[in-house]
């Protein structure tokens, strides 16, 4: 019970940053593999593979981060029970997610400028 | 408001309590395990290494003061800069922060000790002995000389055939043990031993900072441990992880090193920032502005700092788009630092800052660290980095960040917390001299280095010709270094004159601070454990210090007759059980001595004595652990407020379970670094995975090994269920599981051997055998744990309710099986997924 509550609180607080880490790792891995394997000229759905995949990673992780921020706010401590998220945790979840969004957007921006393995 | 224990405590009880917590006297003092003493020893040792590493820097500045100088030959100069960097990072900065945490955390969060006092002691002795051996290599000309980041191929056996590099690899590996041990203990301590009522939003910022510090260590250090292991194996057995001619890649070392190395910078900055967030509100006599934002900043720093490692590798020719991710993260990490700086400035503005010595050091920190941060943003830009790469500009930047970001806050902290640890506070007048000299000295030493760097002076040269425009600037830097050293010297004098360690008769709360550690009343921290209602308990709860010392809060005295503290729930800090803590014990020191012997003999390639000492260390661990897991030795006890708590806990609620899970996270990160290495080596070997002429073993054998692994886990789970039902089912099942586990691991290694694969032939063989060997090491540990558990069962020390030993073995066992299965999947599945043979 305590461990489940712990996991849920820590999970919420860190969710934004974990999603940033996912975006970062995914983008880095895709570029490393695509460039090492000389696949940089391949097109996906009419777009070069690098901007397409980095853009997709950015959009998906941004959406997920937004969902986390909203979901945390919906848990109102109306009943005062301990299964609810304390107000502190809700606020922290929100501001962590907001900073993560900045990180994810910055991480995705290079896709607009560099599109090759050079 | 009624206090938890409002009645008067008896004199007899007071005396018994003090006796229980009295440290061992005379030569027996070396068996001490209590955090107050271990923490102070840790900090004192780290400060000693700081002075020694500083002396090495002075020698270098003497050499560089004038052009064409030959005061120190290049060989010694190489050793000096390598040892200066390595000692400052591994023997000073990280350990001093760990030591401060061991000293401060329990009293700050209302516990009487860390949750695993013997582990703290073992960590300290490992660090002390390992550090002394590492440092003394200088006096025998055996000190490492490949730079603090030890890049191969320079440090490979071909170009560094002597044992200097081994001193670094094995010495640092040994010291890393203490850092990881401290991190595990801090995580469990912060989450599980906070005073009742200290919910997440009331945790002191320093405690948050140490939580982030520990979290970063458990994700960053395993990469370094793996890197050092791989380089040492390459040097000793010629497994070519980093040798390009055999499919290795020296850049893999750089990835592993900097995946640790960059977070490391923040690993030492985050605790320093936590200290600043404790000191600023007290010096301004007002609560910290932006508590939540500062917590956000610490968490974000912890994450973003893992996205920076490649900015040390901008000049290695990676794709530009890859570098841009790291450039973006390098700029993103400036945001949380900025948030904290603004929170501190706002707090100073909201209150009235008293310009005491700690406040001066903090103002110095803000100035110097901000300058270092600005040059940090400059070198985060790839083109700018290329311009100044490997020049003195980088030396200037990193010293501004590290001295500003870590040394100044640490000195503020030493002056700030000294009255808590000593009979007398440190001197305000000497402190002002120290600050003035250190501030001016730091700027005079390092500011000119920006210019020498821009004028093209490379790092790590032992001399330079005159006439390049570097002469005057270097002389200024050397003069500044003398000033900086003089400032540190004043602090040493101040400590010698005024610091007299005493937990009981300390100078007390001379700053009118508001957090709980200032209520400390002896080696036990708290006579009774506080019921906390606010972030600044001493400010918010009038009379708290006196009430705590009079035993009016929770768990006054020692109902079980020994040392105790409270374990509380991780989020809401509700009291859960009474944790019985150990008293003085020789086992940690003995185990550390033998572990040190093991590593020392390995450095000299003396395998037989090394194994002997390794065996002795193992025996010492068993001696230590044999006495843990006492069971419910006492009836539940009344801690006050009508709360009755058990004195023993099992399962996922126990502090022991938490520590084991944290350890498994460390091992999981280690394994992930290994898989990264596997994929990296695949990437740099297109078309040769496995290399031509090497056949993948038939799928039947890994499938067999996987089935055997799973069967062993099932047996262990069954052994857990049978415990408490009597008979010998539990030990018998465990014994059978051991056989299966060993069989599975051995099958995997033998399969590759029989297929003709050899570890020294190429990087593919090396990484495949590394995966098998590391799994073998996990199996070895699991086997020892199982045999230990069997012995405990057979001697009646394990029962249905007394089962923490078995629970820990089971956790480790299941992890080992999962790691084994993942290894099989990657080694046999990945090349096939690529369409290999």
C-alpha cells in the first residue's frame, strides 16, 4: 500500500523528466543508428528519415507530458484521503512537466535545422 | 498542543540512554559506526585530500610561472595534473559531500543515525584506505599519468605498459564502492527515516538535494565502474574493447567516462546548492523563497545533466545533429541553475542579510559560479567549443564552475555548521581573511586563464616558450594560486585553533537557524524524535529543542535496550516501526582492510594473495551480516501519542528491502551500460557482427540455459513460500536452485567457447565474454547469498516471520535471472535479428 502510493507519487513527479529522457534517448539513438548505418537518405512518408523521426518523437513525448500535467491536476484532495495526491505533489508534477516541455522542444528543434548525417 | 510524551523522564533512563550511545573509547574508537563520528572522519579525510591535491596544483603553478622552466620534468608534471584532477574529483569533492550527508542528514530529518551505520563505516574505511594507497603512488613514481579521464589508447597497455594506469583503474574502482554504498544509504535514509510529520513538502532543501545526489550516483557511477573494468580487462587479458585494429573503439571509453563524468559535475554541485539553500534563509532570517521551484530545479538538474556528456566530445567528429541534442540540453540545464540563483537572490532581498563568513562565501559563490556558468553556455555552442577545445579557456571554465559551485559553498557550510559539531564556532575574523584571500586568489588564478586559452595555450603542457603572449598571464595565475592557497591556509589555522569536536557540548544554534539539526543534543542526535509540523521546525515550534532534549517527543530512551530510530512511511512520514541500530563494530574496518588488500595485490598482478585477501574480505562480510536480521527480539513498544510500533519488519515495507531494490537499480544501470557498449561496438563494426568466420551457437543451448534460469527462480520462489512450514524444504530447494543457476551461466560461456569464439580475438568476442563474465559474477554473489541463507536456516536464524535474509536473497536471485535472460536475448537474438547466420 505504502509502496504503491510511493510509486504513484514519485511516478507523477518525475513523469515529465522521464519523458524528456525518453525523447532525448530516442532521438540520439535514431540518429546514431541511422547515420552509422548510412540510412540518412531514406524517406519515410515522403519526408527524410531524420526530421520525420525526430519530429515524431517530439510530438509524441510532448503530448504525453501534457497529459501527465493535466492528469495530475485532476486529482483533487477533496476527500482528504491519503490515496489522493497532496497539493504539493500536484504543483511539483505540473512545474516539472512544464520545464520538461521546454527541454523536449529544444531537443526537437535541431530537426528543423540539420537534416543530414554530415 | 499535547506533546507525544508529556511526562517527566527518569534520571535512570537518561543515564542508560547516554551509555547506549557512548562512542567506544581509546583504540576501540576505530570500531565506531555512529554517523556523527563516521561523518566527521569522512569530511576530515576529504579535506586532507583537498589540501594534498591543492599542493600538487601549487607545484604545477610553480612550474608554469615562468616560460621554459624545468623545475619539474614532464613525467612528474603528467602525474601531477592527473592526480590533481583525480584526487579533487574522487577523493575530495564527491566524498566530502557524502561525508557531510552522513553527518548532517540524520539530525536534519530527525533520525538518530543513518539506516545502515556499519555500511557508512565500511564506506568510510574503504575510501580512507583506498585513497591513501592511491595518493601514495605519487611517492613511488607509480602515479597514473594519463589525465583524470584516462583516455585510451594513451592508457592502453601498448602506450602505458607500467602499472600507473592500473593504480587509477583499480584504485578508483575501489573508492567507487564507498560512493555507491553512501548513495544507497542516503536514498533509504531520506525516504524511510524522516521524523513523523516531515511530509514531502516539509523536507529541508538539503535533504532533497542529497536525494537527487544519490539518485544521480546510482545512475552515473555504474557506467564508470563498467568502463574501468573494461579497460583493466583489456590491459590485463587483451580483450580489445578500445583497440581499433580489433574492432574496438576508443570513443566507447569516452562515452562511458563522460556518461559518468558530466553528471559527476552536478553530483558535486547539487549538494552544494542544497547547502546554499539552507544557509541563505538563516543568514537572511526568512524562509527560502520558491521552495517548490528550488525542488523542481534540483530534480531537473538531476535529469538534464545526463543529457550533456557528449559536450565533452564535440571535437570527436560525431554527426552535427547528434551534437545539437547535447548542445540543447547543455543550455536547458542552465534554466534550473538560474531558478535557484533567483530564489537565493529573492530570499536575500526578502530578509536582511547579515554579512557573516558563511554569507560572504555564498556571495563569492554566486559571483564565481555565475561567471563559470556564462562560459559554460559559451562552450555549449559547438563552434565556440571547437575554437577553445583543449585550451586553458576550458581550464578556466571548469575551475570557475567547480571552485565557485562547490568549494565556496562547502566552505560556507564548514563555517555555518561548525558550531553544531564543535565546542567553539570558527573565527569570524579569520574567516573573513580566508574568504578575502580565496575570493581574490580564485579570480586572479583563473580569470587570466580565459585569456591564455584564447591566445592558444593548450592544456596539460608542462612548459611553454616565451614570446607567445602567455608569460605575464601565467605569472599572474601563479601569484593568484599562492593567494588562494594562503586563504585555505587561514582556514586550516582557524580549524586548528577553534574546532573542538563535541556533539554534546557544541556551541549551539548561534545563527538562530530554523531546521531540526540545530536541536541536536549528543551522539544520538535526538533524545526524542521530533513530531514535525513545518519546514523550519525550530522556528515554527517554540521550545522544540528543549522538549526534544527532555524526551517529550517520540521514542524517548531505548525500550529495546539498544540503539534505535524510527522508520516512517516514504511520502507521509507516518511512524511504522522501530529500527534497532548496531553499536560499535570491528567488522566494517576489517572488511575494508581486506578489500583494500584484494585491490592492491590485483594492481601488482599478484593473483594468489589477491584471492586470499578477497576470501578474507568475504569472511569479514559474513561475520558482519551473520549478526543482522535479528527478528522481533522485543514486544512492540509505545513511542508516545498512544502509538505502539513493532521492532522488526519484513517484506516490501522494510528498510532492508528498499536498500536491496536500490542496489538492484545500480546493477540494472550497470547492465544497461554494458548493453550500450554491445550496441556501440556493433555500430562501429558494420557487416562484422559476428565477424567473418565466427558462427553463432545453435539456438538450442541458450534456450536450454533460459529454461534452467527460470526453473532456478521458480525453486527460489517456492523456497520462500515453504519458509515457516518446518522441515528442510527451504534449504533443499535453495541448494538445488544454486546448482541450476551455476549450470545456466556456465552453459552460456561454454557454448561460446565450444563454437570457437575467443575474447581476445576481436571486440565482438570481448563483449560477448564480458556479458557472460559479469553474469558469472552475479551468479557467484547469488550463490554466496543462498549458501548464507541456508546456513542461517540450518542454525535456526530463519523463520516464517524472521525472513529478511531470505527475502533479500530472493530479490537478488530474481534480478540475476532476469539479467541472465536479457543477456541471452541480446547475445543470441540481436545478431540473428540483423539477419546474421
